[in-house]
C-alpha cells in the first residue's frame, strides 16, 4: 500500500496556495496550507510532515526564518524554499542556514515542482526508514549486549560452580587415596604382627611384581592392583598355624597342606568386601596356580590364570628361593620350572627386574642375615641369633659355626613344631 505523506505549503498569497493545492490534489499527499510562518509552525505541531515548501518573502517571518525554526523542531522534514528570480541569494541563505533541500523559483514549472516535491518525499521516506533501521540495529545491539552480559554472568557462575565441584572432588579423591593408604598400612601392620618374615617377604614380592608389571607396560591402574595384591598376597596366612606359617610348602604334611592351600581363599575373602580391593582379591586367590594347571585353589591353567597372579607367583617363588640360594641359582631354579609352574613368557621380566634392582632388593653389604628352615641349613653357616628350645633353653648360641651335628640336633629337637620362626644365620651374598 502506497504511503500517504503530509506536506505543508506556506505562503502569504492565497492564490499561490490555491494553485499549489490544485497542482498536488491528485498526488499521493495530504496537503496542508498556512499563510504565515507562525501558522505553519502550529500546523507542523499537529502531525508528522514529510515536506515543507515555504515562500521566502512573507511579512513578520521570512521563509528562511520559518524553515530554520522548523529545522530545529523537526530536523527530518525536508525543507524547500520558494523564491522569486531576484531572491537567489535569499534562497542560498535558506539552503545554508535553514538546511533547505532545494529552492524553486517563481513562477515554477508544474512538472518541475511536482518532481522536486516527490523526490523530497522519497528522501524523507529513506531518512525515516534509515532511522528506523538504525533504531532497530541499536535496539538489537543493546539486546545482544544484555544477552552477552547475561551469558557471561551464567558462564561465570557455572565456571565457579564447576571449579568448586572440581575442588570438592579433588579433596574427596585425596581423602580416598589417604584412606586406602591408611587401610593398606593397617593390613600390613596386621601381617607384620602375625609374622615379621611374611611382611618382609610380601614387601619384596610386591616390589618385584610391580616392577615386572611396569616393564610389561601394563596400565597404571592394573599396576596399582598388582602392588596391592603383592603386599597382601599372603594375608590369608594370618589365621594359619605356626607350622604352616613357617615351613616351606614342600615340607608340609598333607593335613598341613590342606590348611596351607586355604590361605589363598582366606586372603581373597578377607579383603574382597572392600570394593577397592576386590580385584586385588582375585589376584591373591590365584597366586599359587601353576601354569600347567597343577596349582591351587582352582587348578587354573596358562592364560586362564590372571596375569597379575602369574607375576606375583614368579616373584613369590623367587623371593623364597633367594633366601637360601644365590640370585643366579634362584633364577636358574625358576628357569627349570618354566611351563610347569610358571609362564615362560614372563621369565625375562623377572630376570631383568632382579638384575636392575639387585641392590634395592638385597642388602648391599657382604654379610646379611637370613631366616632359614632347618632343611636349608648347611655346615659352616654361622648362627646369627640364639636358637631357643621349648623350655626357654638355648639349643645353639649366637655366632656358632654350624656342623652336621648341630643340624642333626635341631632336626631331632622338633624345634619347628613349636617355634614361630626359622633359624637365623649370617650369609655372604655374592
Ligand atoms: Fe602364598
Ligand atoms: Fe608368598
């Protein structure tokens, strides 16, 4: 739909106003007329006007003066000045001072004045649209700014919330880590209270199996489980009798063996209720399975035995052998049992860990003290602690050099039936 604009003609001559009205009556304009600048300003005050065409020569207020006022009040309205031929200077003034868009000389050509006024109305339309667009853009920008501020605020709140939660999670994790460390400490203390030798053994087994797991490039979480299982693998022995506790498995009677087998199951049962230790419990259960399926408690075979259990099994046997054999001999013995008791593929890991960590695992001093069963005593070994018999009598004194006779005496004394420990001797390590 065509937009109808208001236009105002101002002239003190009635005839001119009539002529102009006639000329524009068929055009798409609403025509208003005023006979003076004062009246013109009153009419302008009644609505929105697109174009003002004002005569220059008027009594009281000239066209330029009128247009100047109109400019101040309605700056967007397009202003045109009508002048006689002699008033070109006045027309220029109107353009310069009152910001008139054009001047039209009297008498005018109808087509010319029609064209100029239509063009002016078009210009007014453009200015108006431009203003509306600018307004809209400004409004949208303001809305965008508000949104962006709100968004920034929410992001900030959210970030604060996330970092607060992060902190809380970190504290909780730290607490959990501390708790499991303390729990491990308690369990190790329990093992140590039952027998210091199991604790020493367990610590070495944990170290060797952990290093083997690292060498096998297992994920950290799995390595951690192996460390826990290595430390606690013999926790089930806490409830075992002293005889079972001290003797080597191959020295046990069949009844004692039945009890010994139970330490794997009891160990798993003891720690499995703690969720974090459940996986370690599984490794503990199977640390005496043999590679050929002849082990216990479930006679698992080959790859069916959890990898962690296979590693702990190797570390466990090596640690026990190294108490009364040189490192090379212990490794040789293990080598002879590959494929039967142990996974052949894992031997290389054990060997490299032992070679690499020899000084950590075994005292760097030449003379060390070891606890041996009577079976492993040899003539020439030097006793490092008094061997006390059942009534509290010293059977063999500290620093005695063992002979065949001493060993015979110990075998006959049924020392191992009542003692909680083995025989402590000095040993020279190569
Ligand atoms: Fe064991
Ligand atoms: Fe063990």
